[in-house]
C-alpha cells in the first residue's frame, strides 16, 4: 500500500513537472517566431544592421516565445478578464519593462537623448533642407490612404502610417495613442526597417539619380553662431507648441536635449542624456517591443498587411525626399546633390551616412555627410510634426 502511494506521488510530481515544461505548451507560432528572432540575431550580429536596435528587440522576441516562458516573464491573465496590460497578475520582469511603453514614457526620453546628440547647425545654415525633410514625409501620407483602402479604421491607419517616418519612438508613441493593439507590429516594423535602411535606400538612390547628379559637389556650409543654436530649439518649441500642441511631448524633449547640448552650461546633463540615459532606455525599449511579438498575435494576415504597408511607406519616404532634392537641384542649377534627399527620413544619422556612402561610390573625395545632416534632422522634426497632425486629426 505504501509503495503504491509513493508511486502515485512520484507520478503526480512528474505530471506537474511535465505540465510546467514548455514542451507541453508550445505552438507552431512560438517556433516560427523563434526562427524569426534567430534571423534578427543574424542581421544584428553578423550583418551589423543597427545592432543597438535590433539585438534587444530580437532577444525580447526570443524570450517571450520560448514555450512556457510567458507566464514567468510577463504574468498571468485571470480567467474571464480581458487581456489588457493592467489585468495581468503575478507580473514578471517583461511586464515592468513594458510599463514605459504602455505609459508612453520611453519615446520622449529617447527624443531627449537624440536632441542632446544632434547638431542642428546644418539645418540652420541651410534652412531649405526643411523642404527635403517635408518631402520625405510622403511615405506617411501614402501609407495613411493605403491603410484606409485596406479597411483599417482612421485611427489604425494613422498609427500604421507613421512607420513611414522612419522613427521608432514616434511610431510607438502614435500607435500607443491611436491603436494600442497594433503597437507590437508597428514598433517591430518601424525598427526592423530602420535597421534595413541601407538595403532599402541604396538601390532607390542609384535608380532615381544620374551619375552626374551623384557627383555634384556642394559648397561648404556657413558657420552657425552659438546664439543661433540656442535660440533655435526655444523658437521651434514655442511655434510648434502654439500651432500643434500634440507634437510637444516628442518635439519638446528633442529640443530640451538640444538646448542641454548647445547652452554649454550643463555638460553633465547633456552627457548623461546622450550616453547613459538613451542607452539604458534603448535597452528597455528594445526588449519591451520584442516581447510583445508573440506568435499567436504576430502571425496574422493583419500583421502581414501592416508589414507590407510599412515597407512601401519607407520606399515612398525615400522617393519623396529624393524627388524634392532633384527639383531643388534643377532650381539651383546644380548646386544641390539630390542624394541628400534620401536623408530626409527621420533615421538619424543612418540616412545621412548612406547619402555620404553612395556619393563616395561615384567620387571618393566628395563628402556629403554634413549637407545630408540638414535634411536628416529636418526629417526628425518633420516626423514629430506629422505625428502631432495625425494625433490631432484621429486622436
């Protein structure tokens, strides 16, 4: 009798152990997403495609799709309750990391760090660059109408459209405000395409420009005074705040970070914003975004549609910037190299470096980086303004 009880207890123990194992809980979606995370690992580590963005996203995706890990890393939804962020019990590490996304804390902090790292001098020296940054927002509005045609609501379409701004924090901010259920897909699409910008942009740049245009040398930019650099972030914040208050959380933090940099009186704050703060928030944001890419949510026809709209938006944004720069090249009788137009998307400084690289393929001694930084930082401002417009119209 005693031996039977012992055998029964051992059997119960093994049943509980088996039930706790991921082997008994995994679905095909989990394994597909694990395979996708391995692809992202390859792109980040081997191909070095923006590893600071892609690696934490890939690892967050990897963690949450390990069968059985969600209960420990995220938490549990009680029976009969809606699966919302606040209804989770026995909350795990990833739930707390995602808090900064759910409450829209991380994106403005990222913008604070970007502002502290950004020199607006090239834009101030050549204000016409703002036109290129505006032209590169074409992808946002193409995606907006495309998503509406595919049956998404106005708010969902606006959230999807912001992918075309090539700005991950802005995409998260807008999608959280307008279409919370689409945040994981939109965030991963935005960050993944940002990491793949070299592969996306270079063929389009070569296709839409001639060898003669790519060889154009631009005159050195004028020197911008310290007073101009200090006045710029204050003036932009004031004007935008009055005209488009919805853009202030992002744009205001961007300009505060830049004021830290240019004022010259808070070096410690500027250093912290552009190093420790932005690096820490990037880790948390990447893992948090990745951990929402669960197989049962991510592998749907809706997700595939959003990914398709996102890549089209990226291409259209690049094309819009290039065509704007080509028009300006014609109007200035060849004084502007159209290659800087592709930098009008918001990805700083990746897009500007690509303009430099493609230009040097034609003429190794031609340097376009500083000229491309003008449209590039204009793209950051443009995407924040576009986000404010979408929030004002659809929020």
